[in-house]
């Protein structure tokens, strides 16, 4: 099975990416799924971790949930 994993941040903000990376580690260890990761930015701790784990990824500039939400919340106050 081939899977495209979409991460909404290139950083470890909150627990979502930490949980996602636990799944990726499991898949890699047990070779259950062939996958690649899609990220919204070429910078961040997730990129470093993917490189260390030898996981293939792609960067496409798309809406980042937490970053944009925090920006808009700051503007509203």
C-alpha cells in the first residue's frame, strides 16, 4: 500500500505531529506501508527528524493550521 502523509506543520506544535511521527516510526520499523510525507515548509524540526529517519518528503506551500490561526487571533486582539 502507498500512502501520502500530510502534516499540517513542519514543527512539533502540540501533539499531532508527535503522534504522526510515532506512526511513521512504527511503519518504518515493521515495513507495513510505503509512504512519503508532505509538509508546508522546508524549515523546521520535522524536516530534521525526517532526514535523520531517512524518510522521503516533499514540501508544498499550503495553509498551515496553527501558524495561520495564531496570526489571525493576534490580529483580532
